[in-house]
C-alpha cells in the first residue's frame, strides 16, 4: 500500500493551495458617517456583511443599478447585509437634491465624512466592494452588471440566491435620448469598460437633462466634439445647457471655457 504516502502528500498539497487561494485581505480601517449621522466602522460591522458602493449622482450606470441594489437590500438586510453607498467628491447639496428625486434605502455617505474614498481610490463607477462577516474583503465588482451579478458577489460572503426580475442591468430612463444612446460607449462603466484616466472629468449637461462626463473633447465655435478611443461624436453647442454645465464643473473645481468667437478653440483631456 505504498501509494498512500504520495497520495496523501498530493492531497495535502492541494488543500494547501486551496487554503492560500481562499485567503482574504482584511479591509482597511475606516469610519463612515451617513447623512443621518449614523457611524459605521470595521468593528461595528463585525458579524455583518457590508457591501460598499462607490457612486455619483451623474453616473447613468449607478442609476441603472439602483433597482438591483434596492432588491438585494430588501432580500438580505434581515440576514445581516448592510449596504453603504459612498458618493464620490460631490457636495451634500447635490446628493440631497438627487435623493429627493431618486430616494435610496441604503446608507448614504459623503466623501468628506469617510476615508473610504481615499482607501479604495475608485476610478470608475459604480465600484462595489464586499466585506465579509470577519471584516475581510470577499470580492469586488468594477461597473454595473445587474442584480444577478450582485447576487453572485454576495454569495462570496455567504449570501445570495436566485436572482429576481432585474437579471439584466436596469436601463437608465433617459437613455432613449438619441445623443445619450450614441454616447453610451463614451461614459465609463461596466466590467469591461476602461477606467477613467483622471478624476474628475468634465461634465456637459444637455438641455434634455442628460449629464455626460468625458475626458477628451474639443470646443470650437458652435460645436462640441467628444473623443474617446474608438468613438467620436459632434454635438451642437445649442444642445447644451451651458449655464448648468459651467455650474456643474465649477462645483468640481473645473473652470469650463466656452468659445466666444470663431477663432477660439478649447481642448480637454
């Protein structure tokens, strides 16, 4: 029965590899205070599963995933799930105004009230980080992929189950606008989308209400030209809400320039 010795050694080696593969890093030490003055820390969340969502009010993919997030809150909050939505680099006024029109059940945290943004440095939105009951990072998801994907992520921390009605990414109600549809490939998001090259980008607000963030653009008299790898689009300046665009960028610390005569050209990158 000599085969038992090498067989046992092989089994032990395989178990050792699996143990290493399952090893998880501890979540960084953090404090997060919500808009309702509730404070969460690593210690207060021990024994619970925490799902962090890094998001912004202008991100259409975040809006699209919102029904999926609401569904998993409904299904798993009684099983120890805590969802904390960390808004990235927007003012409290902007976030509160958004929540008036798009109420959320999760705990909302501003960048100024947490160190989580600095700890995870999100480059595209939404970014999900799952922390298990022991305080370790169980998984991440970069981009919106719908409810089934979020349930798969939760399963890494012992939660999950059959997905509901939102198996596909929920559509943004404004994407029917023809310009927004053409620009869907220019706005960062989704698992396969490239990360933002820098933060923050320049925001352009259309008269339709659509908000677009881009990093490569040219503005000449009468025309805004948006350029990303493999995508180009020209939008008449008449389609822009210029005052709203200037105000949105001023809030981000960006001085947006609009040409006032034919020979002026402004570049953004």
